């Protein structure tokens, strides 16, 4: 349990939350095999189908100089 902080650099988390036992138990009787799995699969399918649109939106954030200026100003 405590070695998680040591290995975090080697294995960064891919999702913004941890799928703990408490969270799994709160997902009805089917756990992760119910609506959670179907929703994740649907989201991945939509992202894959529309990856060009998603990438176009995300690339705008990467190459937008105004975003960099706002971040620099916020740091002052």
C-alpha cells in the first residue's frame, strides 16, 4: 500500500480517479461489469470513431500561443 508513492513515477495513472473497492461496490450488484463497462466501451468507441475531430480540438490547445500567455500571466 505505501509503495504506491514510490512507483508512481514509473507507472503514472491513466485515469483521473482510482477504481477502488468502495467505488466498485457502489456500482450496483454487477460492479464494473454492468453499466460502467458499457459506458466506458461506448465512450472509447465514440472517441475512436471521431478521433480526427477530437485531435483537432486538442491540437488547438497545444499550439495556441494565447493559452501560453495566459499561463505565464497567471504565474506572475
